[in-house]
C-alpha cells in the first residue's frame, strides 16, 4: 500500500508528541503509546481501517522479519531482558542480594556512599548503555534500598551515566559506531587534517551536555541535590522498605554468589562483543572489534553465562523446587518493560515512516548567522531525540546535516556542529519517555517509569540550559575551552539558584 508522505507537514510530529503528552498527563505509558501508534497509522493510511490493521500487522512482524529475512536484533534485546530478570530473581531467592547489601552496609557507611558506588560503576560497564542500565541496576539496587535511596534517584543515576559515558568513550558500542559514521563524513566532505578517531576525541571534548550530565550525577550523589519531584521521592524513600529478600528456605546467601555471576556477566559480554566484532573485521583491533560488534547477540550470550553462573553459585542455597518459581518470577518481572519497549519500537517505526526527523531538520533555515549554528543544532537535535526517542536515529539524520551545513556556512565549525548534534541527541534521549535507555533505566531500578521521567527532567533541563550557553559561546568565539568554561559557570549558577530556591520553599 502507498503511505502518505508527511516529510514536509506539521502532522509528522503529532503522533510522537501526542504519545508523550498523554504519558505525562495520564501516567499510563502503554495506553499513551498505543494511542500514538494508532493515530500515526491512521495518518499514514489516510484513515482506511482495513489498510490500518494490515499496516499495523506488518509493523509488528517487521520487528523480527524484514526484507524477506529474519531481523533478530530486537528479539535478542527482549531475550536479554528476560535473562536479566531471571538472573536477578535467582540472586534474590538465594539471599545473595541481601548478603551483598549486608556486606555493603558494613563497608559503605551512608546513603552518599551507596549513591557514589552506583555512579562509579559506570567506569566498569560503559561498553553499552542497555547493559549498564540493567546490570548496574541489579548490582546497586540492594545497596541503595538498604540505605533508603529512592528508586527514582537510582534510575536517574543509571540513566544519566549510561548514554553520556557511552557517547564519550571510543571503546563502546556507541563510540565505535559514531567513529565509523565520522569516517564516511570526512571522506564525503574531503576534510583533511583529522582522522576519524581524532575527530571523535575532539567532538567528545566539546560534548558539553554529556560531560556535564556526568558531573551533575556526582554533584547530586555527593551533595544530595534534590530538586523537583526528586525531593519528594527521596523523602518518601526514608519511610519505605523494599522486600527483595531471600524467599527460599535454604541457608543464608553468600556475597561471592553475587560477585562471581556479575563478573561473569560483564566479562562474557565484553568477550562476546570483541569476538563478534573480530569475526566481522578483516584485521583485528580492539576499536575495529567494537565498531563491528553484534551487541545484541553479545548481550544474550553474556546473560546466558550470567544465569548459568548464578545457578552454579547458588547450589545449596535455593531448594530445587524453588528454581522454577524463581525463573518464572524473574521472567514475569520484565513483562511490563517488554511491553513498553515493543510499543516504543512501534512508535519509532511510525515516526520514521512519517519522516518526523526530516520535517524537524527542515526547521533550520539556510540564512542563519554562523555563530548561532552550534546552539541551534543542539536544540534541534534535542527536540528530535525527544520526539523520536532515539539518540542513534538522531545521529544518523543530524550528523550529515550538521556537516553539510557547517561546510556551506562556516567550515571551521564542522566539529563544534557535529559535537552539538551528539550532545543534543543524548539530551533529548534523557528527556524522552519513549527512549529505550530511559525505559531500561526504569526497569533496572524497578522504578515507576513516569516517576523516573518526571524526576530526571529538571536535572536534564538544567544541564541542557548550561550546555546551550556553552554552544553559543563556542559558536561565537570558536574556542572549545571558552565554551566548556561557560557551560561550567552557567551550570554552577543554576545549581546555586535552584538550591537557594529549594531552601526558600522548605
């Protein structure tokens, strides 16, 4: 069937923004996403109900089958979610989570220590944002629960360390993919004097949103800087008790029964990423392996190894009859996240078919003053990632546009402009309720999804305002250092004002 083209129409933004607005207003994510998908499909087929049902069926099938062949990337993510649910459930049934929390309580003295531990784990798990959000959530949740840190705060720490660290590190699934994209752009626009790796490093140093989002996490963790609804969630957490304790009648849990499986999960995932990447590369290098790696297959392999390690380490601490219960409980705990993720993928398909990204990219006029280009691209990429729920999709659409515009308007701004796109993509992704990483951070923290979105938003917008000022300074002066300093000063001022306002309202 012939779908209607909305690439030059305001209607292209209606389905995603309708879903986002309904999710925030009603707090019913599944219903809101479902309505957004149905409205988008109706637009695409011109309101014909039979064509609409047919196209909806094709979209669902397309998650696993496209172009006459299996496309198993998304199903593998769902399998990994179920494996991680089982992994966590077995640790809970065996009492290993509780044993680790008790051990942490003896070594970590307060809530600050629990939050700092969670934030610092990103330096171990930065290889992939999905992996980080879910794995660190499983590791840190017993500790943060023990010290009565809110699940919303845990979700914020997971989300605001995942994508920012991945987008800054060349040895990550994000970094390798971006470097490959940059290599093509450098050839297309005949840019000499930069290698793809050198360009990536230069862009990372100008990725003010990602850099200062990470700094903000440590500020929040150390100083308990709670604004907006986060203050309410943190206060409520002091009176809450989460019962993730052993359910089996076996002997007390053991700390090593958590540490060994977690290390197995991390090591086997990294090993699989290197192996699958090496298989797809003509000559082996670590960066080349990460550039060509099959992330989703690696996650399934790592998850399987992690579950096997848990089973071996918990022999004797879980009764044989309790294993099926633990497996079912773990799988069932992920069903809600899986439903949200599937609907998020479907609305992303609608957004792609309605060319929402193309329409948003046309909003940048050709006659802009060159110095304003980085901040405009940052804001546009933020809106696009917010509407589409994907950083990667925003990179794919906006990096070539940013490069082309910079070459045409002011060649010296090409790296600042591409940095601004990367920063905006991460910013919009953080703010979007339909972002994969946002959904998986809620899942990893076992936090209500909308609670996570609304409590993270004030922090993301604060850093975004500071980053926007930095990109304005960068564009006008072409000085990366001045842009960095401006971002830092504006962020410090905003934190001071927000803290002062919070004290006045107390």
